[in-house]
C-alpha cells in the first residue's frame, strides 16, 4: 500500500493552514482555474473571523503515486485535547516553526506529545522570506528543544527544510537551491515518514478519535484503521476504554477524504483514515471493531482541565427577548452534546439543576464554546473563570495549575512587564534578546494570575507586546493575588438610558453603554474610577421649566462607550458579577440585581473571611 499519514503541528499563526493550501494546490487537487478560498481547511465561521484553527481537519493529496493523508491541527494550547487525539492517527509530523519567532510554547507542548508517541519528525522552518528571519539560529533552537524533550537518536536525526508557505516553495538548501515549488517537502515526507504500521489480515479494528454530526448520516466517527478491511453494511461493535461493549451497529457508510471532499469508499483498508456512519452511542476513544474482538485499542490520555465557568439560564429582566433557547434543559443537552465530541471538556450539573460547571483547558476554548452557542440562539449567564484546584495525595496541600508564559516585548517595557507578573506570583526563569531592542521573557505564573491580564499587558506595552502561554504543571498554592483595582457603575433603574444622565456620569469613569441602550437594575453600565461600586440612575432626564435661561444650554457631547468582546468581558468581571450572553448583546451584571441583596451578600462574605 502506498500511503502516508502525517500531521502538521506548530504554534498559533506559524502558517500551518497556509502550508496545507499550498500542498493541495501543487499536488493537483484543484484545477488551475478553480476558485478556492484562502485557508481552505478553516471552514468554520469563527476560524475565518479569528484567523486560527479550532478543530483538527483531515485532507488527502497524491504525490508520485502515494496518497498522503494530512491532518491540520490547532495551534492554540487551549485546544490541546484535540491535538492529543489526532496524533494517534498519524505516523509522522511536520513541525512548522516561524523563522523569526522560533519555537514557542505550543511548539514545545505538541512536539513533546508527538515524540512520546515515537512519531517521525520533520522540521520545516517557515517564513524564511521575511526580512527578520534567522533560520539557522532557529534550527539550533529546535535541536536544543528536541534534546530537552528527550527525543531518541532516530528523532534527533530529523531532516529539516526551509519554506515559505505563503509564496509556495520549499528548499533543503536555502542558498543553493531554486525557490520554485513545494516538491522538496513532498519528497522529504515520502522518504522519512514510514508507512502505517497495521495488520492487513486481522479482524477490523479502529480507534475513534473525532466525532461530528451530519444532518443526513447522523453521528460520524473518524479514526485510523489499525487492522483488517471493512465493507459497508458490515455489523461492528463499539468497546469503551475498559473493554465494555457500548453498542452493536451496522455501518451505513464508510467515507474518506480525497482532497477537500469526503467520498464514499467501496472498502476501508488498514492504514487509511476513514469516517464511519451508523453508530448511535459510540463516541471518542471507543474502539470500533468486529464482533470477535474483545480487547480495546489504547487511547491517549487527555490533559486535565485547568479552568472552569458556570453556565446558567439567563434570569435578567431582559431574558427571552433575543434568544430562542433559554431553558436549563436545552443548555444542558447542548453542553453534553459538546462534551461527547470534545473530550477535553468536563460538564458537571450543579445541585439545583439550573446551572452547569464547564471545565476546560483555557479561556479561549470556553469563549469559543460560548460564542458558538450564542450564534445558535442560546441565552446564558456566565460566571467569572476560576482555576481547577487539586489536592496532593501525599501531603494534603492544595495544588494549582501553573502556566509557562513567553513574552516578546520592547526593552523599554521589560521592567514594567516583569514587575506586573512577579506581583501576581509569577517567577522569571529566562530573559534574552531576540533582536534589536527586543527581549524575550519566560516566566512561570499561576493560571489565575493570567485571567484578565492580556488587556493590561497590551496597555502596558502600547500594543507592541506578544504573549503566549501553555500549561506547565501543578504546584503548591502560591497565595492570594490582588483582584481588580476598580469598582463598577451599576444601574438602579430599568428602561432606556438617557444621554443627559450619561453625560453627568462620565466624570465617574468610562461607560460601557450609549444613549438608548436598554438597562435594568443591577446591570453594570461602566467602570468606577474608585475601588468601590457606585449605584446610579442612568434614566434621569433634564428637568424642564418655563424659565428661559440667560445663556445657552450646555451641549451634551458624549465620549464613545467602551465595547467589550466576550473574552474581555469574561476576564473583567469579579466573583460577584456575571456576563449575560444573548445572540445580539453581551452585558455585564451583578449576580444579585437588588442593591439590598448585594449588601447582605457582601456582609456574609466578609463574615466568612473573618
């Protein structure tokens, strides 16, 4: 069989999806005159809007008579659960690294997983056409990274190639060879990545690694066939990780990617990455096999969740006006459906039954889930993110997640950044120059210290700093961290905000709403300049009299309100506040809408702390 299975792994924005575009074009998958969207594999609306890959996707190309199955993986650490599963389907990886930035946290995170699985690595140094490229130094850094990750001798002898995915060329020698096509990369893949290690004649077995739903075919399970051959309409059974039978079903369709199109197969053969339809209950990490098989295939363990939020029904006075799915039953069903296909999420229903705790790998992963749900018509109220603590079994001490933070910043802002993170219990582990006037800082900081820090960081560095983070380990609890320094401005009335009232409130702090915005009692309409909260009436209009003024009335000139994104809102709120999410609006509110209830809750919290 002439077949290769590879994954392309890299840090976010290092060019994975662009490289796949080039491989698809130059392999003849598209016609010369065919119109194809840029970043063809980023098919999700959110992926196109944000310019990132969220879901791993598979495609297939042919080169010199060999079919190459290519998996494009997410580059953000929050979607590490997706990457961990996908690597079990492939036999080699192309490690893409930016010729200017070098290896970054996610490169280290995913590469470590790939090396532990014994996969054959190929290093592709991308964006060597950039004026600030330092390809040779980056190659040395990659070798040091392989050594630090305890790669074996075969993996340390990795082939490397220089490329520009945007311009569509790759070369083994950046000085001597002409920069024309990606053919050298195809050739390295065929030479270095082994054929799939499978049992062609055994009973059919396949580990399900991804799950999706289709309106016509139902549940679709994708994975690599590790043994045997499958014909459509064959009856298979599904075994869970412990070997218990989940269900028995007839396979209605066997599909595989050929280019960007999923096509029906006459037979699914060992080594190929295929999609099966017909199962109603089988899910990710289950083994799909013939009825004679009794032992499940080993599934890769998923990293534990580090961050949790509470998803609850929207109970504000404006609830039900913008969304079509507002009940706890619908929210619970949607979350459980999401957890089936995304094994990195953990869903727990709270005692009252009206709310759900959703634990995941980071703020971005949970924000993407919330954004997807609001686009589907859900209304939600979301709590402040909180870290998932552990207990050391030996000592009984509390352990908290620690993240490795890599920051590239101008030298003039270095001191301020270090001071800000060390005051949040971070520890500086490395500091080195990365170019003229630029420094790279590597710190280890608690996950809870980084919630909401990105906005402050960008302000501190005037938008020039770049911050990347990845889960490092659990460590003993490092103590309290200072919370938000400012209070908020809270509405005491319900109705439409009045320009005159907002104009008089501008001196108290920046506002989040404009005139005509619908508000209610307990809704947060701005940030107070002081540490305490301020209750105000944004509906107060100017008093009209029959006495004519001697001078001209004051003109009402309002400063444009601050519009918060979903991620910014989640990072901004305090423990006694919520984010109200609807298909049309993102609002901030107090957990207790009544001012008297808020004061009682504050007294109870103060007594509990004492």
